[in-house]
């Protein structure tokens, strides 16, 4: 597994029946992947769930029970 890198930006465009995601790190490295509409839809759902959930505690302790 590679080391974590800080995200700079994500770009998306249609390429035929797929969606190309270009993920750029602050170091300038770019990863391009092709995804189906279903994969992108599931990614959006996952990100919405994360954004709508409580933020992680800053003290390093366990998250609060739901």
C-alpha cells in the first residue's frame, strides 16, 4: 500500500460510457481512473454519508455511540 498523500483536486469528465476521474495530490502526482456511472453514484452516496455524519473527535478517543 502506498503512503497517504494530501488531495489537491479531483476532476471528472465523460469518456464514452465511462466517467474519468483525475485525482491530483499536492505533490502534483495524478491518478486517472475510469468508473461506471453506478460506481460514481455509490461514491457520491458514500461521501454524502461521511459529510452528514458527526465529525471525528479531535482527542483521539473513540467516536460517540449512535
